[in-house]
C-alpha cells in the first residue's frame, strides 16, 4: 500500500498551459506539504496545510495554488506554466507538523 | 533553523559501517537533529532524529556530541541499496507554523561500493 501517492508521475506540457498535480495520503496524517526540487537538486518547501488550513506559504508565485479538499488530499494547481517551473514536485505528510514527514515519489514536470 | 555542514560525498565498502558526519555548531537548545535520505528518483525518506541522547532504530544509529555541535549517522552494515544523498537537518520540534518545514541543504552523497 502506497502511503503518499502522487499523480501523475511524469508531466510534460507546453509553456502557458495550466496543470494540476494530485496528492493523497492514507496514513491518517493531519499535515501535508508540497516541496520543489530544482535541477540543482535543492529541495525547498512551497506550502503546508494542517487539517485543510494553510500554515506555510513560502515565496511562491501566485500562479501556484494549493487546494486541500480534505486532510487526506493536497493538490497543486499551476497556471500559465513557465520554463522555470520544470522540476520535481514532492508531496509529503506528517502526523503533526512536528513529526517525521513521509514523502511521495515525486512528479517530474517538464515544460517545453 | 540552524545551518548544517556535511561533506559533499563519501564512499563506503559494502558490509562495512558508514559514518556520516554533520556539523551544526549554531544549534539551539530546543532544536533536534534529523536525518533523511534520498535514493535516486525517489522521495526523501526519514531515518532518525534526536535531541542530545544517542538514538538507534532499525535503520541507523545517531551519535550526538555532548556539546551538540556535531553528530554522526551510522549505518552499521551498509548495502548497495544505501547509496543515496543523506541530509542532516536541525529544527525545532515543539513549535508550529513555519517551523513545520524541513530546510534541506546539499547533503552527502554516500556511495556504497561492492
């Protein structure tokens, strides 16, 4: 059973398009996160939700909009995709914000 | 979160112990030391964390110096599958909001050789 699952695993699209990445966790965790890993392999937090409430919003363009319909899901919608958005996006969850985080296997986004 | 310093890369022979060092000389009294690793093409994986006592679990041991300014992650019998980037992170445990995030550095690429 996959604890934190992301779809799609790969996403190739053209500049200017709008796309969504979905994340689901079956661990019963209260807190979920989105991280971005760029081409230099630096991993940075983007957003975090606790029980559907936004608690972390790093300096991210407002083209990125997270949505948490329930505490088991945290989706990421990206408008007007740009070349610089090419990266691997990881979803994670934790029981509480201060507990170890469990990561999905990432969504590899490539912008043409 | 306190800054950490790790070697860029290390090698280890299969079956031997891998000792990964981390310096965190500016660590605060309420900051924990966490270790995660990232195997190629996978998401980061939690390994272990501790405050000041040495810790051991099924994956590894964590040795923290008495002054807490450095620590060592020990993989007792490294296998080829332990080849990964290992991240040492310090963060406050009992705090909310923005302190929930993990701040990843460059980590140490551990290569386990046959």
